C-alpha cells in the first residue's frame, strides 16, 4: 500500500539528510580551492556511475523473471557494503589554528554572497520537481516500464560521463557560466517533455537532461564553497540542502496538482519558467562569478 512506500521513502530521505551535508563538507575541506569543481564533479561522476549500473542490473533481473519486490531486496546489499567502506573514510585535515581563529566570526554569520547563491538555487528548485515526473511522463508517452528504466540509465550514463569534465571546467572559467548553460539545457529539456510528440523523443531528452545535471549538481556545490569561510562548511551545506530540499518538496506537490488537475505538460512548463527566472538572476549577479 502507498503508506508503506511513503514510510520507506521518508526513511530514505532521513538518511540522505544525515549524510549529505557532512559528506559535502568533507569534500570541501579536503580539496584545494583551485580544484573544488573537479572534486565535486568527480564525486558526482562516481556516485552516478552506480546509478547506471543499478538500473541495468534491475532490467536484467526483471528480464530474468524477478519481481520488483525482489529487485528492491537486492538493492539493500550495496548499502550494507557501503557501511564497511565507510570505516576507511577519515576526517579532513585540520586547518591551521590561526586560520580557525580568524574565521570564527564568519561561522556565526555566513556572508551575504552565500545567501544570494542560496536564493538563486532555491528559486530554481521551486520548479525542479522530482525526476519521478520525468519517468511518469515517459510512461505517459508510451514507454514500457523496462524501456523507461533503460532511458533513465541513459540519462545517468551521460550524467556520470560529463560530471567530472564539467566540474573541472568550472575551475577554469566562471562557475556561473557553467551553471547558466546547465539551466538553459534544463529549460529546453523541460519544454521538450511538455511538447514531446511521441515516445521516441524521450530518449534524446533523457540524454540531454544528463548534460544539465552534470553542469549543475557538483558545480553548484563548488559555487557554495567559494563563499563559505573555513569551519562553516557543514552549516552552509546543511542550509543548502534544507532550502533546496524544501523547494523540491513544494515543487513536487505543485507538480502533482498540475499533473492531475491541469495536464501532464503543465509541471514541465513551470520548471522551464523557474529555470529561466534563476538564469536571469544569475546574470544579474555576475559579480559573484
């Protein structure tokens, strides 16, 4: 029943809430400033590589006659193995005592540019509803469950392949330029899902969608790191996750209402509009680059 799914999903999100900010803070504090984009991009590439292999394993098991419930049980195993690998993770090297002393005042009040960055990303997230709606739209356009999984695997493959290069690119050019390009791609893909003429369009749209996420997910976290004082990374990434997660919740509820009461195309038109708004705000704040 849906209540069990909701409970499982809430448990999953609690785990994500507990791990995301500390993980991002570890990456930030362990990385030289000149390599922040590459470091976050590398993390996203490796994380997403698993998201490519996982769906392909699921397709193979489903093709072999396994039930969806059984496939979900198989997905438990990598999580258990992760706990073993976690014992090899070490804290980031401590900053020099003098640096920590200088920046204690900044920990109490994060600088204004951080809040501007947070505002831009929250505005964008208000239209960036759950990827479940992309999957629903693909099914609505005529793809079977197996083909939807393969299309989503294609998206993750592009995401994994480009995250590291685009993250590294953001270390060499203005991060806002890379982010702006990603938002343009997002808006075009969402317009494409809204106006798609048939199931054939799902494949190129999912592939191009991978370009958007590769250009924004890791780069946005490096953008946050550019404006966070030493010793405040955990707090900053916690706020970033809370704001973007809250906006995602609002976006997904609104998308569900639009889907059921207006049309399946409406959530994607909203997403394209909020991405355009965030893009305009980025260009008006180019001094943060």
